[in-house]
């Protein structure tokens, strides 16, 4: 009989851990997305490319001056020169045909491709930079995907707000789910608690085993969530290299801390709340709930 009782208790513990683990996994994913949102925005901005179109016959002196200016510019992360022939070759690879065969000449211009620093990858800065670069000797015009940058900035703000709202909703849902799970596990012990109260046991003494048990549930669930999250991110980043940003210490470590902390706080609070509720009840109320 004692062995059967132990099996039931273990089953309740495992069920509670699984329920809490699933809820914490959702919270972990939202937390990770919120923490990595800034890095993702920076990554997108780092891919922002500005094309500096050069004049047909630009002197070597002017080209060196442009390169020297870009080396010192705070808005330039990197840059490289693309000759007319290199531009034609890139287009041949992209289109599969040679435009010069139809036109009889190379229609492309030499250019300098510049990667922006994230701080300057916005429309206002790009317009100021464009005016500055256009005034340089040998520069014909400056072009970039203006609409794309505005679209990225606008969508990043929308995603951040949506994730924040989702985090709040998930927190409320998780509290309700974990609270109900813990309430059911404590419900089966309500008469034991009442008997202990009748023989003069203090409330703190009665609460202690329930708190310890549910804190263990929170800790085990949190550790399971951390292991699952790390395995999922490692698997995904092995297939999509840009997802490596999710494994960064300033993203992964706070997420792990949040998951374990939330697991302990919610399970401990819900256990305390449920135990106190049953301890306040009279004998008649215990039979009617």
C-alpha cells in the first residue's frame, strides 16, 4: 500500500513538472525574442548597403581620397571598390546573360559599396551622408534602399510592442495554469492539513513540506526548460547561422535566469496561496469544495 502511494505521489510530481515546464517554455521563448530583438535589429542594420556610384573617368587621386575619407568616417563599417568589369560580371552571374553583348558596351559604372554602422542606418542620417558624399570629387550619386530601412525600423517597433503584450498575456495565463495544477495537488491533502491543525500544528509547520515540494517542481521545471531551450537553439543555429545571436551570453543567460526565477516564484506563491486557503476552511467547507 505504501509503495502504491509513493507511485501516486511521484506521478503527481511528474505531472506538475510537465505542466509547469510547458508554460515556462513559452515564457522562455518570448523572453529570448525580447532580449534578442535589439541584436536582430543591429544585425539587419549592419547589412544596410550604400552604393557610391563613381564618375566614368575618375582619377586615381580622387578614388584614394574617397577611400581615405570612408576609412575615417564613423558611419562606415566597411567598404570595398567594385570596378566596371566586376559589376558586369556580377550581373552576368545574377541574370545568366551578358548585357554588353546586346548593347555593345558595358552599361555599368564603377562604385564603392559601403556597409553602414547601426547607429547611422536610418533615413535622416543616410540623407545627410548622401549629401556629404555627393559633394566629393569623382562621386556621381549615392543610392540605398530607403524604403527598406524605414520598413525595417517600423516593423521592429511593432514586433517589440507585440512581444511585450504577448509576454504580459503569457504571464497571466501561466500563473493561472500553474496555480490550478498546484491547487489540485494540494487539494488531495486538505484533510491531512486539517488533522494537523486540530492537533495544534502551526501553520508554518504545515506549509513547509508543501512549499518545499512545489519549489522543487519549479526548479526541476526551470532546469528542464533551460535544457530544452539550449538544445532547440543549438539545433536551429546549426542550420541557420544567423540564429547564433540567440546563443549570445547577454541573451541566453538572462533568459535562463528569468525561466528559473519565474518557475520558483510562481510555484512557491501558488503553493502558499493554496495551502493558506485550505487552512482557513472549516471542516464542513472541506467536504463541499
